C-alpha cells in the first residue's frame, strides 16, 4: 500500500517536472533573445525594440513561478513519503 502511494506521488512529481519544462521553454527562449539583443544594442531605439519580448517574459514568468512552487511542494511531500521515518508501524 505504501509503495503504491509513493509510486503515485513519484509519478505526479515526474509529471510536474515535465509541465515545468514545457512552460519554462518559451520563457528561456525569450530571455536568451533579450540577452543577445541587449549585448548588441543598448540605444533607446534598441530598448524599445525588445518591448514586446519583455512583455511576454513578464506574462510567462508568473505561471512558471507558480508551477515551480507546486513542483517544490510535490518534491517535499515525496521526500517525506519516502523517508524511512514515515514507515507505518
């Protein structure tokens, strides 16, 4: 019974990891684009040109932050479930 519960939690954590990876990919891409652009052009016109990308980053960051928070909570829960101190007597 405990093994099945831990296995289910592990599967949920793995799914959460995949979700975070899926959500973070476009954010990483936009951040890389902004970084490359800022390395090339720091003029007022250059900064204005990345306005859309920065807006996308701001929009994508909140859901990613929430997903990472859920993943951290799931990992903590899994760690507690796997702990030998948590074995029923």
